[in-house]
């Protein structure tokens, strides 16, 4: 086969539009982008789609966990075959298709957290869904990596037909000028960012009381501590239930195994621990399907008890 | 937004060509196929692509493990949140792009093992690669789920430009008429199937001695026991190495945790145990990246020691 023929064959699919130019010696171009980060699964009559946004390799310092030392953190990273002092923080949003509505829980980073994240819209497209087809956006909390996807970098709304639902106490905290005036550093940036995203949407955003049903079968759960109004969600369909844990449990090697660890990400450490323990114990007791925004893609699985803590058992990739 | 507009938006991508027809009440069509089972990763200068073929939900009986009872097997299945008496056997082939050559290790089931498997060619296409672009096919052993992808159901070659390499002792065993004449049941079917696939290719197939380098940087490893000539592969590029373990280690919850278990799949149980222990210990000692044909997709990760056995630590999904 001539290399020209081979090239034609290899370029048969759209994926390969992104392949590197062929070096003179190489017959087989190397792909430069990952395959779509899209994974579909079912819950009763609902179809769930995990949509990968990417990962941030976050450097961590000795104070990353308020109540554990750096060596203990590095041991857990090593147990996951990860290098020390760097935490991979991946981002996976959850799309719920109720059959009548498309509900997106959290919105990705819009490329504003790390260069290696921001793929949510590409993956939504790969899943065959345009942003304009989303009916409802439910926000767990106002950290930038969960809300930045609502707008383009130039400030345009991305999900032009979607109603946006946010936890009332989250809105109350982050949109309060007094709270902002007392904030410094990263926290101040989060306040400013919340205003960038929501400042001109006050009339459109619907605020819900934690505990309320936010969409058919999707019930919010107060899971405060990570932020003052942080919510998780229980999803129910056809007699089946799952937990979308949001940031109640983040990296499983660190925070499912050590639910009492208090990372600096959690604004109220002890309150977040209480929410985390309750969530993990509920998942383990009921052997529920769970997903979480920062679990490794496709970010779904089960929670097993393990000593003083818990372990994520990833769900096995399946055909539909 | 009218449902017509929504429909147009939703049909923007090729994926949705497979979506169900819209029921009258539903605005959001439910996808009927999984997203592509394609995952790319790197080893030195090589690009690896995990290509998912599907899964067979295999009923298992009390004799499935020769030296463990059914209750012990069901306990491990439960630990993986799987129902008793059914083993999900997933199939993932590995494509190695050396930059100059495309080498495919094993070929999927071609839909002949289970209705829920046979997607390898679809996923190869989703990865932007035509079957005719494959330069080399390396076969680990002659069980149908590894070789059936070489031909269509009607007997045509699928990878029309590929050289096919098989382990010499595997060829010698399965193509021997005396051995076939002594076989019954499933084993007899495997003999017949090996002839269906290879009978008219004897002049084309290149047989290698286990231990030989079968392609640049891909070195075969004798791992006999599962079948008489079963091979695994070490892959080396740019100072990095990984193990493609083939069927040396199958379902990780059963056989990484209990490497001494002897499933009826292994023709020579004790010999397979020896190969499995050696492979797992090598992976754990050297903290090597591994993949295996029957691991859950994307079928790659690391092996950690765990008590008397080992544990698969799945690699985290990453952008390229």
C-alpha cells in the first residue's frame, strides 16, 4: 500500500482532522487529541451522560490538608501511582436526560482553570447535543470550575435556552457585597468571578432551597461545608436512585479513604467532614450508584466501606 | 424553542444518527449506543489506543474456579458491586502506533461471542483508522474472542494489508489434527474455529518463538497455561516499558486478587498460575503500566500488592 493510500484511509474520519502532519518517515500519524470523554449509562428510565471537561494537575503544598501531613498525602498519591505533591483534579459534568428534559449538573471550567481542561462543549458536541438543547442547568456551588462554563470568555451565555438553578444559600453568600469586602486572595477572586458569571443574570436565575426537587426526580441535598451553600443531588427514576455527590467527595484516593481529612478547598472543614461522612455512609449502606464531579472519568461507581474510611469501586464501562 | 429546532440541534452530530426516533412527548431523544470505546495514551514515543469490543455477561457455575468455591467467587463479585453467578468478560484490543507502523494486538470477537460485543471495528473507525491501515496483527493465543476479528462472518479477511504474527506453539497445538481428534465440546469448537480463521492463511501467517521481538519495541513473553502457547507482550519505547498481559490476568477482582485461583478457562491451571504470579509480581515490582484484554475498559492501569494477591489500580483517564 502506498503511503498516499494509507493517508487517505487514515483520514477517513473526522477525528483525524486533528492528527499531526505526517513526518516524512512515518506512515501512521499520531493523534493529538484524546477520544471523546463521553460515557452513557442508565438509571431507571433516565439516561445519564458523563461529560469530561479535563484535568488540572494542581500543585499542593504542605498545608493542603489541614489535619494530615504531607507524607500521608504523598503515600496515598503513590498508592494511586501518582507523583508526590501534585493532585490531578479532573472535571466531569453530569447530563441527565429524563426523556422530556435535558438537565446539566455543573458546567465545566470553560478553559479558565487549566490549559488541560475546558473540553466540555467539545464532548457535549461529540455526544450529539448542542448547548441550545439543554433545558435546565443545576449548579452545585459557585466555585469557578463549576460555573465558568455558563459563559464564554467574552461574557456570552453558552446554554441560551436553559433555565439556571442555584442553591439559595450559595447565591446569598457569594453575591453579598459585605462578604466580598471581607475576602482576600483566592477567595476574593471567587467572589469577583461569581459576579462575572451571575451579575447580569440575577433576574433569570432561579434559586432553590437545599432539599428541594430541582427537576423531575432530581432532589438537591444540603451538603454544606465545602462552600456555605454547596449541594449534592439524589436522582431517582423507575425505582432506582443514585447520588451525584458534587464536591462532597473529591479525589477518591484521598477523600473516600480519608473522609475526615480537611483540605483547604473546604471552607468549613468540620462541616464538610460531616457532610462527607453522611454522604459516603448513605452510598455504602444502600450500595447506591454514585458519581462525583472530581472523580476520575467517567466519574461513576460505588462506595465500599474500607477500615475507617471508604473506597471508590469504579463502575465498569458497558455498552448501552 | 420548537421541537423541530431542538431536533435539528440534536442531530448535529453523527452520533445521533443512532438515537431513537422521538416519541411524541419527549423533547430529548435518548441515545441508543454507547460513546466510542476509544482511549489514547502514551508510552515513550509510542501512542497506544485501547479499542473496546464489548462485554459478554458470562454465566458461571459452581465449577468455574477449580480450587475455590462458588461463595468465594460471589463474594468477590459482590465486592465489585456485581451480581452473583455472572462474570462480565469485557474485551479490549490494544493498538500500538510506533510512529512508523500500526500494530494491533488481538482482534476482538467480531460479534461471535455475545450480542453485546463486536464493536472493535466501529471503535477503530471512531479512532480514525481504517482496517486496511493496520500493518501488523499480533495474536496472543487462539481462543475465538482474540482471533475472530481477523475475518468477517463470511470468511473475508478484515485487515487486508496486515501481516499476521502468531505464537509458534499456539499454531502447533491448535492446527494439529491429532490434538483436534482428541478434543470434545467447547475445546473441539475452538479447534474448528482456529481452522476457520487460519486454515487458508497458513502461507501468510508468520509464526514467532515466544520471547521474540514481534514488532519494533514489542517483545513477546511466554505465558503458557491459559493455552499451550499463550503469549503476553512487553512494549518498550523511549526508555519506558509496559506489559500487555493478554489473558495472563483476566477479571482483576477475581484473578489479580486471587492469582492462584484456577479458572476452567485456563487449560493448564498450575502452569497458568505460575505465569500469572510472575507477570503480576513483575508489574508490581517495577510499578509498570499494564493493560490486559479482559480488564474493564480502557483496560490499563497499575498492579499493587495486596495481601496474598494484587490489586488493579486503574489509570486515570487523561487528555493527551
